[in-house]
């Protein structure tokens, strides 16, 4: 028991030092993790709303973003880190603090678990293990990648957790506990769990190969590991199945070029402390102590040659897998992420720490230390010319190297002197912590110019809450002034959504109706034109406004969320304007053809659009004219146009880039009395615009259409967390149109009939009314949830039965009472 308490104390101290180091680096820099505010903060605000019952959606579906989108897969991806859940205990406007606490908790637990895992790899002094584990908990990946997306930091926990599970498999014990560890890793975050599982499997293979074992023992351990991993993954089947199905339905990532040559110096520079690279390179640095130990491992003759060989071979294999495109694809689920191809770098950092511990626990002698120092010097010399190596790196190498080598030499030559050993361990810990703090300080970068928490956010949230009229109408956050996920942050019902699981149906619907997108459609925007807002029943929106808050609340007329399209109406998809009119149920636009009117000559490609040449210096740009009804409001939709658009006294910048960035519809102004709309395009490069990019909204046409849709649409609308129902005028015929993207998982019923899958009307949910109906009801269930739950229940039953039978089989047999009494009498007689 005392030994367990001492082990827990060492792990706790390591965890505390890891959290303190990260917090100190953030405090010195005065910056939160870069990028965390964009995605993590809005999702944690949504978690607060869910727990407190302050949002219209639930775990299965969100009404806040994408004008209605599946949410369970995103909950699993962004909020299943257990350290996220206490966010509900903080005030709502402290979501950024909650995200920071998620990072601290994950770093602390990961560091503590790695401290214990090192002891299972090789028994050794617990305080030295705590020092070595700090290099893992504060590796360069943590501030540069993990801190920006706290859900990935669960991978920092998963790797040592799975290494421990592998250790139990190796010693053929705790099968149930190992299975639960695998389930915990996979439930916390699928993405990093897959990487950690591969790595833990490699570590187990190395441990099997490092010592000669009977073939039957190897087979038993391997089978135990396979069943542990398999059952553990199946216990997390709901997360797995929902996540996989959501990924299949999701908008694909932007095309990413294969890995380009980064040079040997660039990759080696990432091993050094305090380096910062502007190019995508793996952030694998574990500090100078870890680097010295790993570099000295090949020279450490106290480590068995077989063990040295397998560890060095494993590190070489993993390093090579980080620079070859096919294996990088394997690490990232067969898709190189657009945000950076080295999100799996933490597993290499973990392997470096494990290998360094193998060398440290065998007390590296002087030749080992000199060999390691020589290798580090060689690495630094090759990397010296790389731009990521700064003066601080050389200072850390020179000063820190001398201190660390002296401390390691003391541990070797004075290992029988407890005081000298304790002093050397303290010096090592201080040096490792100081170097990690400096490296994290450099990686966090400069403070962001703005923050999504503050008076403006609170005011915007309060304004939307006050104007809320859900489900009769939507309140749209509008210009996305704070984050790409403002609808989640502000609790509105907007079209903006930034998510890796954003359905393709949603992205294409908004794109086809003139809303902008970024990241190739994985970040959508709300519609900005009045017809688009009417189609999505937006009656209140935040618009750019004056100080102090920078926004104002605007209102517009809109029909209910459920309208009725007459039977026989065929959708027209020839332009964004015709698609809007098809969903509106009648014409409201003039859609004129363009006439070239001067400047660099464009090339017309019929229905495919126009190719606008780059505008040379001295030219005003390519001019077009179009004829519209005088007094109409002209709009321009350039989609992918990259340049400047001018027309009707309006000039704005269009930063389109096919296929990653689509520009939304933009208002030009009122058509003059002569009915001529002149548009001038100054293109930065040769770029495309649609065949009919100009649409003129006729005066009063939208008001008349809204009045008609209101008269024939739903009398009342009710919405649950993942349901929507509407009462229609008696005898309604045609198609009930729900202003919700037709994502997979919806079923609808008319007049109390049997639920069936709805149809898609240009991407919106359509419910055929047949001969007539007076009500409809729709419900959403995430694809894959049912299958995942069934498999998880089956896996839980197998795990439980295995655990029960295991305990019964190993339970000591009790001697019958009559035999015990006879034995007692015999001892008394004797």
C-alpha cells in the first residue's frame, strides 16, 4: 500500500509539473492556444447550453448551425474528452477558460500516466520517471497542435493508457481492465485513438521481440492483445459507427498536395528545443534531455543488444513513416488533413520518451553520454541553416546541454550517494521543465488580436436571446464576427458551421443558394441576401453596426419553417437565382444575360460561365452590362471570383478560390431609371464567373411571395431536440418543404401515417402530401447509432461474462466447515 501511495505521489507530481509548465508558458505569452477559440470555444458554449437546457437542439441534432445539422458525431469528436464536461460548471461566457482547463487536465493526466507506463516498461526510480514523462506531457506537439484542438489532447492520455493495456497483455493479466482502457481511449477521441492504438501495438511488438520467449507465449500474448483491442473498440462502437457514417456523409476536405520535400535539416530541426517552423513539419521535440538519451541509446552497452536493435529499428521505421505519403495517409485515416499532415506527431514523441527511458534506466555511462552529445551536435549542425532554428535554440543547447550532461554524469558515478542522486534528479527536473516552458512559450505565438469572450459576445448573445422566436422563425447571428461557429457561440439558428462532419448535403445546399463557404465547404456561412433569408425563415439577424458592440439587430419578413410547394412544380437549377425561385415557389428576379462592355476581353463558355482575364496594370478592368427593371435591387454572385467587383456605386473585395473559398451573393444597389446595371471586374488572376451572375430583385416581389407562402404554409410549427412537426391548412397538396437540409437520418410522416424517408428538393427536406394532409411530423436519428449501440451491448455482455468467469475460475476454493473443525480439533489435541 505504501508503494502504491509513493507511485501515485510521483505520478501526481509529474502531472502537476506538466500542467504548471503549460500554464506558465501561456501566462508569460499572454495568449490562449492559437486557434482554440475558433472551434473549441463555441462547442463548449454549446455543451453549456445542452447541460442547462438553454438550446433548442439536443445531443442528436443541433438547430443552431447549418440551419439544422446532425450533432452527435461532432459531440463525439469535439466534446467527448472527459475534461470538457466540467465546462458546464463555469459561467457560459467563460468557455475559453473551460477550453484552457481541458488542455491542462489532459496534459496532467497524460504526463501522470506516462510516468506510470515508464515504470511498467522498465522498473526505475520514480522521480526520474516523472522527469522523463515531462518531456512527453510538454512535447512540442502539445502547444502547436493539441492545444489548438483540445479534443486531440485526449490522444496524449490514450497513448500511455494503451501502453499500460499492452503491458497487462504481456503479463497475461487484467484483460477486462485493458479492454476498458481501449474503450476509454476510443470513446474519448477516435482520431487520436487510432494513432495511439497503432503505436501501442508497435511498443508491445518491440517488447515481445526484445526478449526471447517461447512461441506459444508470443501467440497467447498476441491473441490477448487482439481480443483486448477488438472488444475495447466494440465497446466504443456507437462513437465509431456514428463517426464513420458521418465521415461518409461529410463534405470532403480540400484537395491536399502530397508531401513535398522538406529537407533533412528541416526535419532534424524539429528535434531541437525551441524551434519554430513556418512550414508543415512534425512537432516532435521532447526537450534536450530526451534527445540526449535517445541519441545515446545505440551506444549504451548496458542495454541488451537485442533490445537496443529493436528500439532503434522501431524509431527509424516510424520516422520514415512520417515522410512517406502512403504511410502518412495510414496515420491519418487515409486522408492527409488540410490543416497539417503531422497531427500524429505526438505518437513519435511518445516513442522517443519511451526509448529514452530505456537508456536512462540502464544508467548511461560516459561513452554513452559522449556518443549522445555527439549525435545531438551532428543534428544541430545539419539543422543549423534551417530558418526554424533561432538564437534561443543555441542557448538551450549550450547551457542546457552542459547542465544535463553534468547531472547525468553525477547519476552514473554517484548512484550510491542518495543525496547526490536526489540533487541530480532535481537539476534534471528543473532543466527539463524550464526548457519545456520556453519551447511552449515560443510555440504559442503572439496573442490574438481579438477574443471570442467579452462584452461584445455577451451583448450579441443577449440580443439574439431577446429576439428569439424559435421555432416560428430563425434568429441568425449573421456576419460571423467572432468565430466561424458563431451560431453555437451565440445560440442562434444560423447557417454557419465549421466542422469535420458537416454533411455534404448542407454544404451544397447553402453553396447552391448563394451562401459562401471556406475550407472547401467544411466551413459554411449564413445566407446574406433577403431571398435566401426568407427561404430559411430568418426573421432576425445580426448585421454589421456601429460601436460599441460592432453589430445591430435587423428584422425582415419571412414565411414559416414549413411551407407548401404546389404539385407539379419542377425545380430549375440553371442559376442561383432560379434555384432560389424554385424553392420560393415563384419568380421574383430579373436574370439578365451579360454583355461585354470594355476592358480585357472575357471568354464566354455558354452555360459554364465566363473566363475573366487578369486585369493588367493601367486597366480599369473587364466591364459587363445587364438590363433590369428600374428600381429593382441588383445582386452579384461571383462564386469563385478573385478580385474587385464594382457596380452601382458599390465596390467590394471578392476573395474566391475554386474549390476552397466561395463568395456569397453581394448587393450592388438599386437599378437606375435607364435599367442598365454596369459591373466592372478587376481580376487578380484568370478566374471564372457564372453565366448569369447578376440577379435583380423586383420591387415588392419578395413581399408578395412571402405573403403567399405564409398563407399556404404551416399554421403552427413545433420543434423538439431532434423533431419537427407542423399543422398545415386542411387539404394541403403538393410538397411540404422544410427549410432544413435533407441530411441522412430523417424520417417523416403525413397525417399520422407511417414514417418514411423524405425526398430532397434541391437539398431541402420535402415531404410529399399526396391527396392532402393537415399535418406532418419528422424525426432525426443519426445513421449508425442503432448498429453501434447493438454492437456495444454485445461487447459489454462478452466483457462482463469473461470478467465474471475469470474471477470464478481464479477464486480460491474454501475448505468445507466440517474439515476445518476437524483440523482445529486435531491441533487442539496435539
